[in-house]
C-alpha cells in the first residue's frame, strides 16, 4: 500500500534544527504508537506526553552530525514516522550505528512509512554518517523480525525472555544487523 501523497524524508543532525512543532509532533507520535501497543521504547501503556517528552528531549539534545541523527517522514507536512540512529565515539565501534525508536504514526500505518524510513536510513547511515553496518534490538512476538528481514536485516541472536511485559508475558529481544549498507 502507498500513501496518497508523497512521503517526504529528511534527516536532522542538530538540536537547533528541530522546530518546536516537530518536537511536539515527535512526542504525540510516540504516545500514540505506544498506546496502540507499539514496541518503541515505552513498554507499559498507557503513557502520556508528560512521560514521553523527557525521552524525546534527550534524543533531540543529543543530535550531533557525527554521532546522532533523527530521521523523519512527513506526509502533507504532518509527521508520519521517525527514528533515531546513533554511533559511539569509541574508535573500536565507531564504524557501526544503532537504530532506536522506529515508529510510524498509527494514522499512517500500512502506507509504507516504516519501509521508507528504513530505506532512507540506510542511505543516511552509509553516505552521510560513514557507517558500515547498523544494529537494532526488536521485541519478539509482534512480527518485527519479519518486517526488518524483508528489508535485508539479519537476526544474529536473541536474549531469551529478556523483556517482561507482564508476569506471564516474557519476550525475547531479537538482535539484528544490516551489513553491508
């Protein structure tokens, strides 16, 4: 399925380039995704903007052209999805980055936003950040490994029962890599 209007993708690498409206939209998206059951960093819904805002602010303030990028997708100037990619300064591991908080807004689900974000991320990581591979951890039991697998990611391991969503709901954390970019 595709969106009716084109998806506009952009990367942001400096905190001052995140407009107030975008910062607010990031929080709103994160709240909606989490409360719809999305595995995007807040595992215990419901959440509200007061809980999510500090985490979003930490991501924005850590943006740095060498170390951290925000990748956003918009449709008709409305935030449709976003993610964060970060690398470590340590030269031992500076050749790879970690992807965090991949999410598409619930009202844009099924329209290819996640695929567009992940495809654009690959270009950003390789061409603009000079990365050679990407890593991510995904929650088992919601089909994420299938989604990422279709985009070329490989499962490289699992932490069995690493995530306890409730007393009778332990999930594996799936470790994935995309290499080469």
